[in-house]
C-alpha cells in the first residue's frame, strides 16, 4: 500500500502548476532589479506572480510584499506594535504579544480593540474560523488562504500574513499584504526592494511558484473542491466517532476549515498515535509542524481550556485536493485497529 499524506496544514504537496512555473523561472538569468532585457524579463515574471497572489487573495498587487515566509511577514507586521494576541495564535504572532485576548472552549476569540489586535483567520491545529472585526491591525491568513474564499479588500484589516507552502507552493516564500496608507518600518534594509519594505534580491523561483499555486488554489475554490474535501472530513469524523465513542472533536460546533479535524482520544497520547500511524503508512500530526521537537502539549488547546493531559492526546488530520475517500476509509480502519491494540496493552 502506498503512503497516505494527511498533513496538509503542515505543508501541502507542491502543485504541478507551481513546479512548472519554478522550472520556467530557473531559465531566467536576470536580476529583477536590473534594467537590461534579462532583468526586465525577471521583473515581469515577478510582477505577474505578485498579481496572481493579489488576485487570489482579493487584494491589489501594490499591497503584496514578498518575504521568506509568514514568520518573516509577522515580524515585519508586528514589530514595534503593542498588540493584543490570543493564546491560540501561531508562535510567529504570539512572540509579539503585549496583552492576551480571551478564548472560549470552541476556540473563538473575543477582540476588544481591533486596531491594537492580531487575529488569525483560521487555526492550523483545530481549523476553527474567526470572524475578523473591521479595523483589525494584523490577520494571519496563512491557513485560510486557498481553503476559504477570503478577500483582503473586504475584510478591513490593515495587514495580513500568507505563506506559499500551505497551498501547494514552495517552502521559503510568503508575503505580507499591506493596506495602502498603513505605515510599517523595514526590518531588512539595503537596496530598497519590495517598495522599500523588504530589501534583498527577491526569490524569483519561489515567487513564481507561489503565484502559480495561488492561482491554482483559487481555481479549486471556484470549482467546489473545498466542499468535496469537507464531505470527506465529515465521513472521517463519523467513522472515528463510531469506532471510539469517547473521541472529542475540537471546535466541531463552530465553523472550521473544510479540510481539518482535531480530535482528542482520552488516554492515548497524540505523539504515540503519530508514530504508530506513520509505521502504518499515514502522515498526520499532533499539532503545528512549526513546534516540532517540542514535547509540551498544544498551547492552542490549553488556551481553549483543555488541560495538559487532554491536549497531549490530540491528533490533527488535514486533508487536501488529492485526498480520496478510499484513503479516508483506510485511515479510519487503521486508526481503529491501533486504538484497540493500545487499549489491549493498557489493560
């Protein structure tokens, strides 16, 4: 049996469109900042990708600042601001928090001062979707981009973070989306690239792949791929619940990303599940991949009110456009068998 990849929220497989765009970019020799023909060709390719990302996200091309990823974008957006941030946020945003925002048991955040707050559009571990208030300072749209029909120009926030590899682009490239008139200070200074906000020769190959992936992800949304994925997610949750009645599905009563399920199986550690499933041919996660190497329980779940023991028994499964019903059924069957084996050993 071939391996089954169910960890799309950690990183999505490279889309064929992105690979083709990157191969084409490799053929260009020019620096986008050069004024000769080769440089202009490189610049044109980069601006095309900027337009693809902007269109897919419902923004204007001039609002897109390319970075090395969403973490750098977060630093560019958050540095020097006294931000209110919830405990469920990604570490790249939490690192800049000055005050904490309240989170309920379903993972919904109460925002009291939008102009001084950072809030994710959707959580990477639970998939819980937030209602973004008008005038929000910063929104992490990394997980929502490509999975939900999000339009930056309609949301009303000042800045947004996105990353290529979450929607089938290459790793090592992302963007900060900045509403016109918003003042930000460059953290990387030099030649003044990216409208003076982020100096350094741009990663043309990665940017080309990002643009192509964003365009393909937007096309998937238009064609209803998300609805198909959500149906598979619901089939999976029903199968897991039928197998183990005590399974707790986090955030199930509120809106979630269509591809994401996070569930707690009391008494069965998430890390143990990940290892057992890996040996059985399934790639899943016990939390955010950006927290790899850490042994403590999920800060997201603990912020929602779950204790460390409960949080330590969580597993995240995240689906993608290539996921099939057969793969979902195989996963559910193998998970149930592994749970039975775990209970037998614990008895």
